[in-house]
């Protein structure tokens, strides 16, 4: 007997391209069908490694996070508990926009600090889902290139805030699922 799937939109900001060598700086998540049900945490950095462009994108500063960021084990424990609470008796499914990046950090942090990942070994990638539905090239899967019908109004703290991005991408995926039939069978004029 399978459990119902509970989709969780997750976004992270990081100090660089790979987990372990670079720190996850913030993590935001929301339940896809209830985007007001959210989780957000900022993390104490693991080390001083960073790529300047990564910090510029997020606007986060390692020095600030050293003081106010949560201990990674504590933050990941809180995220695991939040995930269990929103999934209840269901199976949580990680959903991301370019999920290979976000999932890699979340997976590494879960295993490093808690020994397991409640999302399992994979994630749903919104970009790949869109590409598969439409047959478009990868370049056309950028959020800036998506059809306006798939773009919700952006709310919250703006672009490149992990929680705002998680909520925004939840809206994209929800609209993508709703528009699936139209995208698969576009009217020819």
C-alpha cells in the first residue's frame, strides 16, 4: 500500500557550487498545495569558502551568518520535523527549480548531520518536467523564458531569497500541472 505523495517546494542559497566545500546559507520550503505552510532557516557557515557571485546573488554575508545563523544540525532537525509534519502519513517529495543543485545541498546536509534524508534519493525538477511536456530545449526552461501563464506574482522578500523562491516555484509547478493538457496539445493556428 503506497502513501499519498506530498509535494514540498524547496529552494536554497549557498556560498558556492558544491556541498561540503561550500556552505548552504539558507533554506526555504513550502507545501505545494498549501504554500502558506512554510519553513525557513539561515545556517551558520561550515567554513569561510565562498564564490563572490554566490554571495552577491543571495545578499547574505558569511560574517552575519556566523553570528545569527542556526547550527546546521539544529536547522536540519527542524526541517526534518517540519517535513514530517506537512507530510503526515504521506511520502514527502522534493520539488525544485533546477533541483539537482538544491537537492545536492539538502541531501548532503541531511546525511552529514542527521544520517538520512526524508525525501529519499531523488527530486522532481520543474525545468525537466516543463522540457518533457513541451519538447523545448533546455535553454527555454529558464524562469525568465517560461510562458506568462505559468508565472505567479512574486511575493515576499524578492528574488533569491530561499523562502520567496520556494513559494514562487511552487506556483510555477502548480500552474504547470494545471496547464499540462494545453501544453501537451497546443492549438495550431
